[in-house]
């Protein structure tokens, strides 16, 4: 957690508090920690934590595609048309 906190330019406490909140909101922990000792302590993702990370990354990827699609609209009429197409596709997807 310390290394990740440094990479994200946040305090260790803020990082640990975030992990603690995620673990409490999840049905099972996303991150497990072990106490120090001869080999030192550490934290690692659980299998559910890896799934959560995969879902987050996929959400980010799809979000970027979504906004790229909307960003390329030349005016508001085209933007509204694209939104209508997306809505129709989602409704169609929902019924299948």
C-alpha cells in the first residue's frame, strides 16, 4: 500500500482508509494484509480484488469509447442522434 500510495501521490493513511472502505463495502475482502516479520508484511489482492480491478479497467475502457463516440459529433443535433442510437442499442441489449 505504501508503494501504491506514493505512486498516486497520496498519504499512506488515505490509501489505507480507501482500502479499508472497499473491503468493508465488498462481500469479501478485496485486499488482504499480512503483518511484518522476518520477510516483512505486505498486502495483496484477493481473487475478488483481481475481479474488481478487471471490472474497473473494463469500465474505464468502455467509458473512453463512449466519450470518444460522443466527442466526434459535429453539432448538438448529431450529438442527440448519437445518444438516441446508444439508448436504442442499450434497450435492445436489455431485452435479449
